[in-house]
C-alpha cells in the first residue's frame, strides 16, 4: 500500500537560485542534499539532488546536472505545475510578497473548491499555492462528484475533437 508522497523531483538550472526561491521565498527548508557521481545504470555524472521539506513531511526535490543538457522550455499555465496547500493568510501574504519581489504573480483564481495563486520559479515551473474551501472534501469525493462518469464521457467525446 502506498502511504503517501515522499518527494517529487524536477530538474533545475542552478541549485542555489532554486534554493533562494523555495527556501527564501516559499519558506520550505533545505532538508538534504545528495551528490551523485554515478547513476544506478553505471553512467558517470556530476549531479546535485536537493530536498525541500514541506509541512506534512514530504519533499520537493530538484536535480542540477550540468553535465546533462535539459531543455527548460516555456510551459503553459497548467503544464508541469506544482500545487501546494497553504492557509488563507499565507495565500494572501505570498500574493503580496510575490508582487513586491517582482515575481510573476497571478490570481486569485476561484476553482469552486479551492482558491489559487500562481508564480513561476527560476526554472520556469508554475507554482500554485492553494487554499481549500469548506466544500473541498465533498467536491473531491468520487461517490458524490461523478468523477468516473465524467472521465468516461470525456474519453468517449475526445475522439470527436478535431474531426469537425
């Protein structure tokens, strides 16, 4: 049985620049680093793996691998975004702080069951800070929200997209 998320890992351009954003702006403490000189497949590398602790004990992690080119291409709003839960006061503080620091800051977006604001980190990833609304748990309950039926309708209907 899966207990929960230990970490999600992403590439980064520069570990110190990434630390300044995640620790200095978002407040996630740098919890660990791992220098990797050889992969499990036997490939030699010079990579730094960093871990930032979240309040629930899970981590956001990053790989800086100067010897392995990576295309940090521009992403759409919802591509490769990382959504992190905060309380309402923190959402409002980070919104104001992001604007004050000159960080691309968007929102507040009303998604019906959560409210969200958005930033771009130094690597171009969209970071979403989100606050649950009182109806969140009911809206995310598959016994009440029809998620399976909606997915089935979508799967059937998408084959028609682009045919018209």
